[in-house]
C-alpha cells in the first residue's frame, strides 16, 4: 500500500520515501506525492532522487495491478526508457526523494478545477472526461446546443469570483442518501474505506466526489477558455478547454 500524500495536499511537491518494490510495472514507494492516472486525470511525471544524488526520471504514474490485472492500493512510478542501469541498482528498502514536475501538475490542477466549474455551468451528467497538461474535455449527456463564448464568459466569471476550493469527505451512507452528487455516468467513487473524498467549490458552485488534484481557489485557474464544442453523438456534447 502506498500512502497518497497528494489526496490532502496537492501543493506538496516532494517527499522522502522508501522503495517497496521494483518490477515490470515500475517503482512502488511507501509514500508518494505522484498522482496516478485515474478519474480522467493524467498521471504525474517527475524524478526520484536517489541517496547518492542521481536522478531517475519518472515518465508516468499508474495504479499497480495484481496478477489478475486488478488495481491495488500500491502506486507504480513508471520510469522513462533508457535507465536500465540505474533501475538495476534500486532495491526494496532504499531511501530516496520523490519530486513531481510541478509546472505540469499545476496545469492539471487548474484544468481539473475548471472541469468542475463546467459542471456548474452545464448541469448535465458527464459520460466522458480527460484532463491533460495541454487541454481538458468533458462529454455531457445532452442534446441541446452549447455556445463557446457563453461558457468561456461563465468560466471567467467564476474564476474572477475567487471561490475557495475545499477538500472534504462524506460517508458511504451520505452518498447513498444523495446519489445526485455523482455527476459521472461511467465512473463511481471508490468505496471500501467508509469515507469518500469530496471537492467543494464556493458555497453553491459545485460539490461532488472526486479524487483528483485541485487548486485552492478558483482565482488560481487563470485564463482558461472553451476552445471547441463537438457533437460526438446524438446525445453527447463534448466541451474542450484550453489555456488562453
């Protein structure tokens, strides 16, 4: 099991850690600041600084899988190709420092929080999501047309309003009593611990279960606009976001 430090503090850029395992999936640590691919958000990249100061480049981060291919509670840091010699020297028990690519992570945080603003502006169920450092998109289950300028103006208004973004949690029972909090049609919040992580924006902008990384205030998002709106199917409208 990997302690997921990013869940409570998305601004934590590095942490000392200990190697738990090194295998074909990557490097598993006892704790990490690296967010693994999931919930539509891309996995983090960065470096692992070894005890002697050498840097091992991390190209991606994923949930480790068991022999049956099911995700586990461990997080695998996927090394960049061409580092076999350095990898061969890593072994369980080794101490190192895990450090994310902060500029890339901050872009992901800005885009992810913006997708929550979109959920406020377009109050429809979501049937697809992708959040990358270059763009983000949400696919809404709807047939009505959407306008780029109207949505971009709405995002700018919510960003300028400087709404606080708060991380919290609710119980499984509370979610069962309020199923409308889940806005994704295809992905349900992970259960099993008794509590489900939530993200709240302002007093009434957005509140939903979410495991991703976010900025602390909407003002930190900066200039993000809707770059494209596509009709993906008879009942799907795709909204694509980009940095202005």
